[in-house]
């Protein structure tokens, strides 16, 4: 163990994928949390830096094939969709009593109708489902006292829901048109034809057009469903999207600015760009969601950008952990204080 | 001169940029047209392959500083926007009497209101403007007999107009939401901050949101103006976009298919992808416009893709040249016959 | 069948990969050769444009599961390494009597010692081996009269051998140090971890350091073996490399220039860049091998660049076909005459 | 000012470029150092996050047009080459008495012959030159007591010198052949033709072949000059290179391993990869220099990789600062302790 002061130990299940890699990286640099066990059945026994070579010299130790230490303060389940329920059930059966952050989609949607429409699924563990809170902190935090289980939001869902939530009471979300593009890391660490370099480089490809499952989360947050064209783009990290809406008569840029500034006044991980759309690259590698907008001739375009592996997955999980464990919301994500570049004089 | 049979010589003004490069490349391989003079004031005297090194061994000769041979059959003016009028006027003053294809925006828009809205411009040569035909062949060809001057369409305009033209009589285009992304070659051969590799790679950036000038062309072709969010993406060649619309009650995928198939039945350079959206890469390097669509729950998404330097510029110019000179529409753009892979038996 | 005049029909075995794709593309545009059957067991029955979507509208017909028409003039075997022998044997057993171009490594190396060292292989069909000529035209053409079978060279081997062949009688090749990087298309169309976009983009990776099999071909051409560090780079098409040597006392840039100019005086697909090293991109998409050099303080650096799928595979195969069938060497690869941009006057 | 404990304030001259950006980023997260003034004449008055948008929400304050607070503990001069001398002279004239890290090449080379050969320069301030120590910590630290001025090494020089230094007493460095490729961020933040996206993407280009100025630094560190072919590659961050040498008779992989392990036993920012060459991407974004090697048939290939903006510039500057200010060498660069992923039990 390190000799630093720690407010908690965090173990990770399914730690050999890209989300696992980012979780380990963030937690290794966290000032108040320490890494517990990193589980990966397929990589058990391998040094962690074999699957994650950029962590050589930063993180030591090896993957283990199952959790043996149930005394940790939190477990993050980075399983693929459909495997979260079983992983969580097993964890509880073994007697684990701490915090759980589930990265899969399995505990996000509570509405049976949405589950049916988007997942074709009757939830296999509805009682457990009720104990999970949907972990979009800018909309739902502070979480109810006693919350121990968090369903971490999807990557597209995070960007779209944060872009639309402040508009939901002012506009008809069903008439909003969303387009968003994601990088190749969103498809995970396993090679596929859609991430084969010669076919991904220089290419854009739409998929799950109008039917993407993350729409269920957007519907849950905003109460309605926009159209959504998801696509994949030729880069590794980040989601960039736009939402186009008609602005009701009488509303202009000032109202839009007020809506967003009021919604996110207390949110250190939202950056607003009034009257311009955010670019993708400045948000890559950061825990922020950038949101900007333009108004012209009665139309409103809202742009949003996140790092799909961070605000769309790992940093949002740590943000949620911080909130559940009583730490500052941005601990491990931003410097302990906003740096002020200035003179001493 | 080459010893091949030629149906005409074509000279190029402003031949040192990316559009010039593509024009030279296409014409060098054209079975029935030959290259005349390649003019570039800034590169005059340089071998053509100095500015266009991939053409070494394919095209010989040097850039000249002005057109000296007025007997050619066609001149393509690859000037930047705003310089087309002066270039064409000068060409006519010197006594040139052949075909002109202007690549700039200067002769595209005839409606003074659109010119005012999108360009802030009273056209400086309205009489000349009337002699130009807007060169979107799939919509406007065959051109009126005697047409000698073509205003070659803009790149975004080509993709959007071809995607929307078949819908214009069935849907309210003003409620269609278009998003499209273009590669870095669309910004030309001169380095700029928006094409600086470290800032372009891994980045997406919106610009001219809701106000892009190519909307004037779309309005001219379809009679109405959609919303349009243009953006730049991290690749070199190609435009990829989508148009999202509500489908009126009673219409489904069959009608949409009929609309597109009827509109483009005789168009060899349109490729339709029913019930899927086209990808970008299969159209890069080709003279095609790919169009596909998806219908779901009353919404229609139309996807389109072109190579911005080819169907969005150079190959469309040659397509127009072919039509004006009485050659097959696809001469120099496709093999002389569709190749049939099969047995001899 | 097309109605164009044809000097021959060419069928392709294993036509669904990247080399197959390029062969089909080149042959579809060839002025004197026509496509016969395109065989792919795994894609049999699929339209050719399903595996090769950029060819929609250019090539029609479907993949077949085996060659049925043995009357074609040539068959190109685009099998993977190790499968060439069996494919050729089967072809001959069925009674095929035409030209064969084998793209695999199986018939390239005739020296049993090199075969043993680099492939660990006793050749399974040595009699057949003797009938194959190594198809590096700039070194070995004109081929012996009656040549019907060509072993098409490897991609790295093509670049390195062409860069070193003119030096072999002047320098000690065993003391030359070669480094070369290849794009992801060199790994083929099947997704692998080394071509997974998030791991390939922004990455460089060495492999087969000092032991790459293409050294056997270089040794065969130059009579000696340089050191060779192969690596993969983050792009799709092209090989770029350098060879560093000591220049014997008394030799300078003029001698080097003479060596290359004399070696390649009659080679239309070699482009020489005296006193500068070629860049990669101007050769991508072309059938050329670019070679340049720099001399400083007794050291010589030779640079070379090819498109790995063209001069490193498909266009070299067609170049070889042209030579065997008595067509101009560059038919289908360059315009029928070098275009001279000039005036008519 | 922040309320965190600080062991020093650090100001930056020329803070609007890429190296400035990385310096600000590293220092903003440093546990023991705080940012002082960020100077940029061209951006004075602008928020720092305007030039460096990814720092919005992390660093506040604006660029200033000159240093006003001379009480800071260190100043990093991120001027371009040739501007370092004047910047340092001015700083001293104003009475500044603290530590200086100069990022330019101006104070690196002390040998007049090397300066003449590689820079064509008689040093304008030889007395000042003598006060600067060349800041390659793995070779030269601990620095002489009282050292206050550091010349921070060049990016290529860092990688090559660290790869060759352990070999210098065993091999003839003049017969070593080095090839290395750098990303586009190495060319700085100003757009140039060599970093224009359409010409950089998919391209590799050699430059300063056999004459690159960083050879002067390599010669200073190793006592001899290898051949060096520098090239630029299509990525943003990182340098990847190889050095090829003949291994004297009697030496094998074990000796090579011993040489490197002994040389860098106490170096936390060197990662060794015995018997394999490091890849580029795992080092991008990290402060490490990765070094690996392969031995075959009497030849040794050493591979090296660094992030050109970090170990090749900004993180090495902070590493040097840490050493001069008595902080742990890796403060602000690695977590305070190596994280051990393990169980509590």
C-alpha cells in the first residue's frame, strides 16, 4: 500500500478494457482515494501495465481473477452491457457492503416501457434496480441520503442529456434534432471491423439511427425523446454533437444563456460557451462537459462535447464516488483549487 | 501535344490549388479531352509537378502566368470566391469565345435577395450573370441549348441540394435539419489555423452555423431553406451529412425510395443506398454522390456523401464540360462501360 | 461483357481483400484488359461492391466461389502467404494454361538457404518453383521469352530492392541500415489488434526487427543483406523508408546520381528525386516508386516511397501482366501518353 | 493566489505556444509549485484559456505583456531558438535573481566548434553561457551545487542522447545510424505548410538529413556523432526512433541489458523494455523516456520514444526545476508514490 493518506480504497471489476484503464489512471492520481484490487479474468496474473502500457512506472501490481478483499469502500463494475446485473448480484451475495458504481447500462433505466422499447427487456432484478440512482450529478446530485449504488450514465446520454436538460421546460424536446459523433475508443478495446484502421480513418458512419439505446436515458432525464443520429468518426477520444431546435417566439440568446447559466451555476465540470459551439479537442482528456449555443432567425443550435471515456464514463464515475464518499466533487479530476496565474506582488 | 485523339483542349486558370490539382488529374486521364495551358501567377515558370508532386511522370510542362492561347475549347476558372467575376470579364475582353466553367461562387446565385442575404452583395455584372447556368447536372441537365457558361456548384451545396431536391415537393424543407462535416482539403492549399495539424487532428469544429453561404444555393434548388450546421472534421477528403425531417402521415420507406429512384433514374453519378446511410470513405476519390435514408416512427433521415474536391468541385466541372461538349456525361470519370465481372463462357 | 476492345481477360482468386480490391479497380479502368471472374469463397454470391463499396456503379457482378472459365488470358492469385502453392497447383490441375501472377510469397525465393533462414521452409513444389520468375520489372524485365508465371514481389521488398539495386556493385550492402514504415492496409482487411484504430492512431510500432522475411527478396536482388527495421505507422496507404550507407572515398553526389539514372533510365514507373528524399503522400494512390538521396560528409541516405497496395502489390502485378501480354508497360497505370500542358499555338 | 501550500512560484515567458501550454498544465497540477505570471506579448490581456481552451475551468487569469513580479522562485523561458539569449539577458538586467530554465537551444552547446558547425554561430554571451548547465537529468544530475540556470535539452536530442549514452563507452557511436520521427506539435503552434492537415495526414517527410542541430547535443553527451535521419510523421505528439549498431564480438543481449539497467537504475522517468522496442503511443502524454532493444546476428537495435512536448520539453523542465528546488524529482509528474494495486487484507 502507498503511504499517502487515503479516504478510501476502490476496487475495479473488468479492469482491462478502456474504461478500466481510465479508471485506474484517474484513481492512481487521486489525492484521497487509493486503488484496491483490479479484476480481469482474461488478464489475471498479468501486470496491469501489460494491458495498459502507459501506466508502467505509475501503477504496479497485477490483475487478479476475482475480488478477494470485500473491505474496500467502493467497487466499480466496468462490465459490458448485460453483464452488470450478474456482476452486482454476485458481489452482494459474497457479502460486499460498500458503494457500487455500475458502468453498464443495466441499472440506468427504471421505466419498464423504456426498457421494453430500447432494450427489449423485462428487468431481471427489479428490486435491485430500485436501489440504483442514475448518476448524472449535474441533474440529480445531491443524491438521496443513503445512496450506495449508482448507475453511471452512457456516454452519448451524458452529452445529450446535459445539453437538453435546461431546455426541457421551455421547448418541445420531441421536435429537437440531435446529431453526435463518437471516437473509436467508444467501441472498446477489442478489434472490430468498424474500428479497423483502414476503414475508420477518413470515414464517418452512422449507426442505430433514430433508435440508439441512449435515447432511453435522455427520455428519462428530459421527459421526452428527440430524434438522434449517432455516428462514428475518425478519432480516438471524444463525442461532439449538436441539437437543433426552434426557439419559441419571444425568446432570444439572453433567455438561452439564462437557462444554461442557472441550470449549471453550481457545476464545476460544465463549461459554457455562450454564442459559440464548443470544439471537440479542448475537452478530450478532461472531465468536463462543454456546452455552447448559437441563435439565428428563430433557430437554436446547442453544441456539446465530452471525452467519452472520462465525462462519458470514468471521470463521471469518480465524480459520483466523490459525492457518495463526502469528498469534494472534483477531487482527483481538477487541481485542488482553480489555479490563478498572477503576480505575488 | 499528345498524339491521342482529342475532342477538345481545356485550359485552367488558378491551377496551383487543390481544385486545380484535381482538375489537372482528371483531365490528364480523360479519354477525349486534353490539357491546354495551366495558369498560376504565383507558380508561373514552375513545373506543374512542383506544386502537384503526385503528378510527376504523368503531367509535364510548367505553369504559365496568363492564358496565351485563346483557341482552346474550354477554360475552367478555379479562382477563389470574389475573383471569378474579374477573371471571367478579363477572359471575355481578350476575345475568348469558348466554354467557361467558373468554380467560384460568383455566378451561382441569380436571385438578388439571396445574394443580399448570404453575400451582402449587389452583383457587379448582372448582365453576365444571366448567361451563366447553375451546373448541378442531376437537377438541371440537359442544359438549355447554347449554354456556354456554367457556374459550378459549391461542395456543401451539391450534397445538400442533391439530398433534398427529390423531397422538396413532398416535405416542408424549412423544417428539415441538416448537419454536414467537411474535410480539410475544403479549406484550400494555404495553411490556416483551422487546418493546423495539431488542432485539426482529433477535432471537430462548427462554423457559419445557420448562416453558411451555400444555403443560398440550396434555397435556389429546393425553393426553401433548411437549417444547416456545417462543421469541419479530421480528415482530408469528403463531405458527409444528414438531413432529418418529419415524414407526413401516410408516407413510408416505399414512397421515399420512389422519390429518390425517380429523381435519379438517369443519373450515373448518383448511388442510392435504400434503408441505410452511406459512409464517407467509399465515396472519397470518386465522382459520385451517395445518398441513403432511414425511416423510423415518422421521421426520415437522409444521408449524403461526396468527395468535396470531385463531385463537390473538379469532377462535377468535368461532368458539366462533357455535357456542354457533347461527350458522354461520365467520360473521364468512369470506365467507358460499366465493368461486368463474369465469365466468358 | 463490355463492348470495348480487349486484349485479354483477367480473373482474380481471393478477390475480397485489399489487394483484390486494388486489382479490380486497376483492371476496371484498364484500356486493354477486361475483368473475368472474381473468386472469393467467403463472399461468393455477394455483389462485388458489397466488399468494395467504392466500386458501386463501376463494377457489377458478384463474387463466385471458384473459377469456372479457364479460357481467360491471366489469373492473379491474391492468396495469403502459404496458400499460393496450393492455389496454383489446383489451377494447373484443372487444366488452366494461361498466365499466372501469384501475389503470395510462395514462389519468390528460389534459394533453399534463404527459404530455410527466413521461412523455415523446404519448398513443397520445387519443380513448379523453377517456372516462376521474380517479377520486379525494373531489375528483371524483359522477362525470359516464354515466361508465363510471375511471383509478384513483397511490398517492403519492392521499395528496398529498388533503392539498393543500383548501389549493390558500389557499396557493401551488408553495412547498409534500412528503416521503413508501412501503413495499416499492409496488414490486410481483417481486423487485428495492431490495426485497432485507438491503438494504431498516433502510434508507431516496430516488428520483425532484423528478421523480416522480405530480407530474403532483398538478398536475392542485391546479393547481400542490409539491416532492416520495419515498423507500422498511423496511416492507411504507403511505405516510406530510408537506407543509410557510408560512401566510399572518392564518391560524391554526382556518382550516386549517375548510378540511379543509369539503372532506371528506361523505367517509366521510377521517379528520381536527386538531392532530396521523397515524401510519402505524393506516391500514395500512384503506381510509382519514388527514390531520392542526400550525401553529406561521406554518408549517403537513400529514401524510397511506394504505395504498398499498388507498386507494392496490385499495380506491379498489372505492370507484369502488361509485360507478359505484350502491352505497353504502363497500360492502365498511366495515361496513354505523358500529358503535356501547353498551348496549341 | 491559491491557498495551497507552495514551495515556490514559477513564471513563464512566451507562454502562449505549445510548450507554454504544457508547462502551464503541468504546473497547475503540481503539488508543490504554483503558477506566477504567464507572459505573452502577442496574447497580453487575453484569458489564458483563450489560447489554451482545454485549461478553461482549470487555470484562470490572463496573459501579461511582461514580467512584473521578480520575487518568483523560477522563470521558464519558452522562447524560440535565437530569442533565449536576449530574454535571459533582459531578465537578469531587471534584477531577477532566481532560477532560470531556458527552453531554447541558445545555452545548450558550450563547445565553440559544435556551435560553429551546427549553428554557424559565435555565441553572443559566452560568459553567461558558462553559467548554464545542460539539463539532461538522467546523465548530469545531481547538478553542481549552486546551479541556477538550466539549458533544457532539445526533443530529438533527449531521445537520442538517452538511447546512446549507455552505449558510448562500448560502441563506436560514429557508426551508429539513427532514424527518428516527430509529431506535428514539434513544429509549434503557428500554421506552416509542413503542418497543413491535407499535406501532413498520411505523409512522412525527412528534413535536415544528416545535419540536424540536435546532433550537437548528442555529440556533447556521447562524445561522438551518429548519422541521423529526422522525419516528421502524421500524428500530434511524440518522437519515436531507432538506433542501429554493430555489436562488438563477444557482446550479447545480457551485456546490453546490463549497460542500460546500470545507467538508469536510479532514474524514475526512464522505462526500459528489454528485448522489445517501445511503441510510441504508450509514452504520449507521459513524462517518461521509453527505451528498448533487440539483438540479432551481431546487430543491436535500440528503440526510444518520448512525448516531445513533455520529456522533450515541459516535463523535463519541471523535472529540472524539482531538482534545483530540492523537491522530489517526479513531483507533479507522477503520483507521489507508485500506486500498488492490491488488496488490503
